[in-house]
């Protein structure tokens, strides 16, 4: 059997397949190599295997740091245990307490290399045989120790700020993809426009991977690499129904400054109510200009809000919690007294009816009927099909995909109407 030269670990959104291409765009040497959304470390392991020469290596991940630490600290002693439902249940409890053996078994036992709590056990035999998997773990441990890797579990921006990066440093940016809900982590745990703005001003070298998203093309231009991929993870939002995505790579390496003003716009107050004919009187170019201005202002406001929370509200709240510990009035009373109960904070993030309408207006109407049969006509067993469809609506509502839920509901009502006796 061929010896493993690069450790790879299954993971939703994991880059073991793409890592050799990604490495082609990374500078061969430098000061710090920071994999800021490291996941199971697949890109870093490839970079190490290819002999990239960096003085410091940092693996950061808000969710997978305990797995990476278990690899580094216990990988040399690891032995695969049996693959059974009982073992899955036992280890998933232990993993909650960061038990290193349980964490190291996770990619082997959990569906698609995800987490124990993120989608059930695998039926695919994990990473091949137990022997192969153990070899992967041991080699990964060797790599991490040899390069004296620092493992952190910070939010991406805190990590990058703490590292004080400059032109000799490299950052790998493989953030959760827009619209991906894979169980092991959520797309909502980063704000893409905030990431874009940060990368635009970055003084360090970076490589970014994402599907072809207009937001990124607008910010960074055409990607330097594209590849069509067939979706495998069942939880990726796939309203187009084709299951095809274009995997892309962007980088700032070799570019001096990328269109730096696109996201930050000067603050312009919303004008007083324009007269009824304001929009119908606009020339086509003026109308597009108005839409562009609004989009940029909304992006800037959103980024500003994130900045307020990260740099002012969060540290201030932490300080207040410290000061009010075991005091009267306590932390929650003090907050309520200044009008900041949790409900207020929650409602900052509610999506308004107008936002839903805007999404509806910008979303292409390409969703094919989710009813079986030709041309969206229901199959003979309409009741079963309607029930199946209702399940989908319920799931979309619970996942907070309101626009998609509404579309499904419209279709549901159309079929109900057509099939009524
Ligand atoms: C696409 S995966 C990375 C996969 C990795 N490159 C690999 O090949 O294994 C994205 C990772 O980002 C992490 N993540 C999500 N939000 C984060 C945040 N705000 N800061 C840091 N890491 C985050 C998730 O835990 C997840 O492991």
C-alpha cells in the first residue's frame, strides 16, 4: 500500500482535493503562515508536505481548534476504536468534553467528516481503513510538532489583528461559504462584506477560496482559478437545483491595491421622501446609479454595525459583566435599566418585510418545481406529494429561509388549486 505523504481529513467544505492547486498560489517562503479558518487543517498539511518555508505557523478555527490540539498532543498515541452505533454515541458524549480520543475519531465516524452533533454517522467507511486513518493522524501529529504550530480558537478578525501581520506574512482564507449550512459550522458565523473590506486593506498576502459569488467578483475581480464542482453535501442551499457550483480562488498576491474604495462609501443621509414621480423620472443611468449608491451605503452601514459591536459593544459588555459580578444591581438589571435587554439586541438582526421583498426582487426566478413529474405537474399520488412539499416548507421556515419558503408555499397553493375536486 502506498505511504501517505499528505495527511487529509474529511470535512464539509474541506479542501483536501483542492489543496495542491491552492498551494501553487502561496508564496514559497515567508515569516508567518496563518490558516485563519483552518477546519481540519487540510490546506496547511499540504503546504507543509510541499516544503513551504515559513518561520511561524498558526492554525486558527473557532470550532475545530480542539480537534487540531488533539492531533498535535495525542496523535502519536492514537488507535482507532470500533465503528458501531454504540461507540458513536459514547464518543459523541465524550467529544462534548473535548476528550482527545473522541475528537480524533470524529472525522472517521461522523457523516462527511463533520461533527458528532452535525449530521449522524458515516456509511462510507470514514477515511478508508482504520490503519490508513491512524497513519493520517500520526503524520498530521508529526507535521504539527515539527513546525511547532500555534493553535488558536479565535474569531477570524481577532486572530488576524493579534498576529500583527505584514508583507512577509501569508493568510489562507477558507471561510464558511455563503449559504452553506453543513451542520459542523454555519455560514452566518462570518459577515462576508466585513471580510471583503478587511482583505481589501490587508498588508499581508492572502489567498481566498469561495464559490463564484458576485459579491467577491465585484470586490476582487475575476478569480485566478475556477473549477466546476458537483455538490455532495446535502445541506447546501441549492435553489437553482442543478447541484453545480464553480469553485474559485482569489488572491491579492501580485496586485498592489485592489479597487479599495468599492465597499467603504462616504455616509450620505437618506433623502427626504422623494416625490411620487422621482423614480419614474430618472434616466436609465440615473436609476442604476441610485441602486448602486443604496447597495454601497447598505453594505457600509452593515460593516459599520459589525465594527461597533466588535470593537465597542462586546468589550464594554465583558467589562460590565466583570464589574457587576455578585453586585446589586446585577449585570442584567443594569442592562435593562439602560434599555438593552436581549430582545432589543435580537431585534437588530430581524429581517424586515422590506428586506424579504428586496431579496424576492433580486433573486432570479429559476427554481424548478419541486413537485415530481414533468413540467412541475404533480404525480398521481398528490396527497403524498403535497405532504412532502409541506415538509419542505416547514424546514425552510425553521431554517429561516423565508424567501425560499414563500416560493415553495406559492407553488403549494398553485398545485392545491389545480388539483382541487
Ligand atoms: C470551509 S471550513 C475550512 C475547511 C478547511 N480549509 C479544511 O480544508 O479542512 C471553514 C471553517 O471556518 C470555521 N469558522 C467559522 N466561523 C469562523 C469565525 N468567525 N472565525 C474563525 N473560524 C470560523 C469553521 O469552524 C470551519 O471549520
